[in-house]
C-alpha cells in the first residue's frame, strides 16, 4: 500500500511542478492569470472499522484554480491599449464562428477594414450609444440595469476613417477612450462622435470560466452567463487607455513554490525507496 500512497504523492508533486512551471513560463504574457494546484487527501474505512487506527491512502489533485487578482498596469501611450483596473473582462468575438470570449488582454489595434481587433484577430464588442451624446438607448440602459443585456445586443467596434462613415470628407484626427470605456473619434471639422461603449463582462463565479489560451476565457454553467455593462460602475472596473495589464505572477513566490514542490517530489521518492528496501528485506528473510 505504501507504494501507491507514495506514487500518488509523486503525481501530486508533478502536478504542482507543472502548474508552477506554467506560471513562470508566462510571467511576461499580457494579462496572464496564475494558477494554483489544490490537493485533498484520500481516506477510506469500513463502516465498523475504527478510523483512529486507519492511515490515509494518499493524495489526489482536486483541481487547478486560476487566481484572478489584479496584475500590474504598464503604460504604453497607445490609445487602443486598454487595461482594466478592478473587476471585469473585455468582450470579443471571432469572425470565423461568431464565438464570444472574454479577455483582459487589451492590446487592441485596427485591421484593414477599420474594425478594432485583439491579438487573436477577434473583434472588440461594444454597446451601441448615441453618436452625439454617448448615451445608450432607454431599452439598452434598462437591460444593463436588469442584467439582461445579451451578447447579441453588442456590435463590432469600427473606427471610420471619414465621417459620415463611407464618405470622403472630415478625416479622422484622433481617438479617445474614457474610464467608462466610451470611444470617441474627433474628425477634421472638429466634430466629436461616440462610436460605442466597451462591453464589460462580469461573472458570478470567475473560477468557473473555461480557459481558451491567449488570455481568453469562455463562460460555462459553473461561471454563469456574462453580466454585461459599462465600465467604472458597479461590478465593472475602470478602463485605462494607453495601458496594458501585465501578468499577475510573482516570480519570487513561484520560485519558492518550485523548490517546495521539488522537495515534496524527492520526499515521496525516498518513501518509495524505503518501502522497496523493506520489501526486499522481507523477501530475503523468507528465502
């Protein structure tokens, strides 16, 4: 039995090492969220057995949980580099299959069709607003308040080169993003137009989100549906233009965890070696 107990310890230490190694490898990944392996003991006894005389039967990995703590904000001075200070995610949609995912990687840029896209090519989703006042319609405002705004109500953000869109005059001169995530465009005639408000997403259980890679997540039954709204209010943090969120990995803490996992692996290896020595001694005595 001691062989299997120590083997479960080796597997647990290996899972801990892999989790820590992944954290260290992504220390420079934009908006990466570190993970932590969680373990539980294995115990079993017969109904009439005295449990105080029964040893445990090893350890098992309960899960690898992500830590959605705030990463350091780094200034980039690029307007479409967006960071969130507080809770929430950006909503983006892939054009290939229309799948909506959520990210805190705000390294956005403009593609050849003037759509704002992230590093994977997914388009940033915004809440439609009045181009003159920047306010959503009454129906949209009510849906936001009641947490009933759906992803189908969002639109792709496009920054027209000219205003009116598709025209030939009044060329774009600058773009701005407020703390609420409202995007404004200033044109050559001095007019300012609101292009939309960044759709911020919050979840009842962030830990239930499914990882997709590239700092993207999708909602699941465990996370609950996305609660969509406007930044710098309620559940949603403020949007910082000209900034990016760095990984929340603390390299010093991870190196300590790496040493601890390595020692646990060595200790379980020694336990297997001791059990093997004991078994060999007993076999030799019988022979």
